[in-house]
C-alpha cells in the first residue's frame, strides 16, 4: 500500500515504505542529494586512485552518481538502497552498464532481532 509522501517529515527517511512511495510518485525523475559527481570528482579521484577498486554507493536512490562514475572509468560499483522501487528503477536504467550492480539493502544484510 502506497501512501502520500507530501505530509511526511524527516523522521520517515529511515522507512523503506516512505521511499518506495516517493519513487513511485516521482517516476523517472533523477535527483542527486549531495552534489553531482562533477563537483565531487576531485575528492573521489583523490581517495579512490585505482578505478578498478570496488566502490559502494550507500543509499543510491535515483541519483546519477554511479553512472557518472562508470563513465569516468570506475569498473566495480555496487549500489544499495532500502527502497526496492529505487533499486528496480536503477537496475532498469543501467542494464546496459555492466560496471554497475544494484541490490536491495535487506538482501545484503542478515538482520536478526
């Protein structure tokens, strides 16, 4: 069941249902939360010198960061998110980019209570 995200507050940011609803509402629109890769590139290049090093993008959402990193030569990029909608959108959008892998966070972590 999807809900209207317009009335949600920042406390909902840890809720996968919030993000699923938000990505359904936003459709194919793209958004980079922090900065675009072009602004972060000097810092990333400074700390990840070897473009064959594995890169983990936590909370990838629907950002272009990973695609831009692949275009810049990074070869092993893993995107994770708590939203199954975001992961499915990213998988569909990037099926032609073999350097990018996308996984739902729940499928990676074994959380026990």
